[in-house]
């Protein structure tokens, strides 16, 4: 037996003898210019027909749509970010919400303007967790989840006899929000492990410039035997600069990346990297953005994918 068709705003308009626009105004509480008699006629028709406004209209009446904004300005693309977005998108979709990803350069005001224009339910701003804006929902937690795994590669290197570690960071200003957080956490992890201070190697992406920077860094810090790179891309730059200087990994300098990109195994030497359960982190972020309890399942612990470079 077929289910009766659900009443629509068009049906309510026909039954009450008004336009669909008037029905929309009345049922969304914006009918200041409509007479009380007409309002009551529309409401009565809606009750008789069993009309229920759709979720989007209800959300807009409350001042929020079913859209969640994600700003990824300054966050390098890679396996972890892609998995995070997939988890975030899938969890939001399961609760009838839509994810809108922004990746251009946006000021705090511009981000706020976009959020207001679409009546965003929440904004997750990975571009700058330091923005003290009421629209930003738990961005710091997401950034921590990406970055707070610093103790995993530190412990791995210590177990292999390394005592003097360096932290390789990019020299691109747009990546400084997440890079700065990673740097602080790596320093904290090395201190907790009882290691000497962890100097920072800032590397440009050009091969020649990176090789010269690495040469100068090794002259200044000859005791360093291992480098923890900000991500896999910077680890590749480090390895390329080493090859340019005729240095071997891991014999002369061990290198470990972060992100476990698929092509890490194709590099020579194959890149040792840190893998995180970014999809689960994205699902947790989605539930927090919607004000829902965190899922029962927790993300898998970060782990080192052991290859040849460290």
C-alpha cells in the first residue's frame, strides 16, 4: 500500500488561498505585514493537512542552517587531512548536515561574514586555532589531535639510540599556526624523554637552498643524529638535501616524517613516517560541532610506519 504524499507548502497555499511566499512568511515567523486573520488561516490549513516545515526552514528560523564550515587555510594537504575531511563529512551527513570547506586566505572578519551569510551551524577553523571567535568550534582539539602525537616518533628514535634530535619546520608563513603547535609539542616530548634541547631546522623547499641550510645547521649542531620533519613533504626535502650533500639516511642522519603519505614507500630511501587515525578524529570533531556526545570508539593510537629512513 502506497504511503500518502507528504503535504507541501504549495498545498497549504492552495488550501488557505494565499501565495507560497505568504505561507513561508507565516510559518517561519516573519509575517509582520500579514493580517492576523490570514496568519490563522494559513496555520489552520497547515494543521489540517499535517504540514511539517522541512529541517532547513526550521534551522533557519532558529538562526542556523545545516551547514558546518571547515577552514583549512595554512594546513598542508595530505593523507591525514583528506582522511579527517572524509570522517568529518561522513559524520555530518549521517546527521543531515553538509560540510563546506574553505581553503583561501580569509581574515577573521571574512570568515565571520561567510558563516553569517550561510547561517552556519558551526565553524571549525584549522587555519588559526587562536582566533577568539564564538563561531569557532573546538578547532584546538582537532589541531591537538593532529599534532599531539609528538611523543610517538620521539620514543621510536630514543629506542634506537638517538639522543640528539632536531625538529624540521617549513619556512612558509601560512603554515605557522600548525607548525608552531607541532614545534612546542615536540620540544615538550623531548624534555619529557630526558633529552637535550631540540633545535629547529627551518627548511625552504628549493633543493639548493635547503641543502645549504642543512649544511649550516649540521655545522652548528654536529651532535644531532635524527630529524623529526613537520610532515612527509618536508621529510622528502630533507632527504633530497641530504643526497645533495652526499649524506645517507639513516647512517648519517635519520629522518622521520608525519602523515604517512602513500608515496612515502616509493622514495629512496623509503620514508619512515607517523600514521594517525585522522578519519576518527574528523568524526569526533563533527559530533562536537553539533553538540553531540563523542562516539564510543576512540581513534587508534598513532604509530610509526617503519621503513628505511629512520
